[in-house]
């Protein structure tokens, strides 16, 4: 079958609706105390370019180690559940995903790839490349984000749902539990969840990954201001904000901010808003939570999953966690949770995609 004939694309993004939602997010964030901007707005074309450069930096170990884990363990991951479908949340260009697709091809079980991606352009290019490279695989693209389109993913059984890149770290714990609980919608007919998770380690290594010597991460962080400028007719001057990324050992997370270098007022024409910044005031842009095996297992348990397999690198810097949904029923005699794949509630997710670890 010709590659193009095996591609379906469902586009659920409405440009006007997305802009209105962004306006609400930005107004709410800039009028909060402390001020904040959602990290999903890092990613215009320039932001995506900068992030690709970040993944190649010597300080930024996450992408290299995750790729190495996938190269080593993808066959075991695919064999574990005998997945017929691979669903990927925030697929992007699907570079690392191809290691899972290779393993699925070799195992002979994988029949369909379903990426959920916010950029139609990126999704279309990736879909054509994948359909051409894997002749027995159909590709069903869902153009949308985590905020309102997870329930648009078509039904299927024996799935592997991949959420890679340690993107789960961008959710504070309570929101991460809710997000993962809602993701069980995709596994109501059986299957497994594959999470990439960055692990707790020494402070210097963590902070170096978010404060690279070439300043690319700083440029990436400030790019969120350019995105707001472009879409909401704002007049942020990125040069008047300094990149800050520090490890919070109590909460075990990197906290990224932009610090105003002077007193200034920013105007956002499209939403008729003026925002005053004091000198040294922080504008919060991102959290990147770090995990241990125990803390991630508890997170999964609270979201209704059981951790089944754990793949970490030799230095215990990064891990892939393979989990399955569990029922809400427990055995009275033992209190142990009975493992079985079950249908879950079907709410509309409330959190955005396009965020980096």
C-alpha cells in the first residue's frame, strides 16, 4: 500500500479558539502573584529550533540518556505488552519514537502509530516519513493538545501510550496525578503507559542542564516573551529579563523564571492589559520535577497505575517506567490492588502540551 494512503489526519485545532485560550492563560498568569506564563508557550518555530539545539548540548544529558535507554530496551518494552498500537503524546518529530517503531516492526505486532501533536506541519512531515519507512504501519495523526483533545484520539486495544522526554516533570505533583489519571482514557481497552522520567541527582548536574555555558537555554526561556509579543501585541523586551534556573531540593524540581532587570511596564494590546514589574521581580515560566523510583511509583499508584518495569541507566540519571492501569477494587483479605485493565472516566484534560523537561 502506498504510504500516503495509510495516513489519516484529524485536525482539532481552531486558530481562533487557541488564541482566545492563550489570551486567557496569559491574562490569568500575569495578574497572579507571583506572575507566571505557561511553559507550553515556549514553542513557536524559533522555540522549537532552540530546544533542538539544547538537546545537543553537553550539559543537557536527558535526551542522550533516554535515547540510549530506548535503543537498549525498546524490544523488551514492546514484548512486555504485545502492543498493537503506539500512541504518543506530544510526538514532535518522533525521532526517539522510531526506536519503538523499529522494535514493534521486529516483533511483528505493531499495526498503527497514533501521534497527538500540536503542530500540524511537524505532524504531517513526520507521518509521511514514518509511513514511508514502515510499510506495514498505518499512521493516524491527531492534531491537538493535551488541554482538550486527548479524547479525540481514536479507540484501539493493546496500546502502548508513550509520554517521553520527562515531560511529566513539567506538571506539579497534583496536576501530574490528574493528568495521568485522565490519560487512562487511552488505555480503557488495555495496554501500558511508558513514561520518561528524569531522576534526582546532585544539584550541580541538574542546574548545569538548565544553565548551559552557551546561553541557549536562557535564549529559549526568553523566547516565551517573543511568543506573547507576536500573538497578543505585547511589548516585552526580552533583553530586560534575565534567565534563572535553580534546583529546589525540598520539592525536588528545577524552577525556571525570568527576572526583571529593572522597573518596567509591559503592555499587551490585544487583551488591553498593562503589567508592572519591579526590579528583580520573577516571572515564573516552568517547573521540571525530578523523581526517584519510589516517588514515581507512588505518583503512578495515586493516578491508578501499577509500575511493572523500570529501566534506568548505569548512573541512575534517567529512567523509563512501564506501567499499567489498575482497578479501584482491592481484596478485603490482603488489601492488595487487583490488577486489571478497566475503562476509566472520560473527562476532558485540562493541561497543555508542547513543554520540555
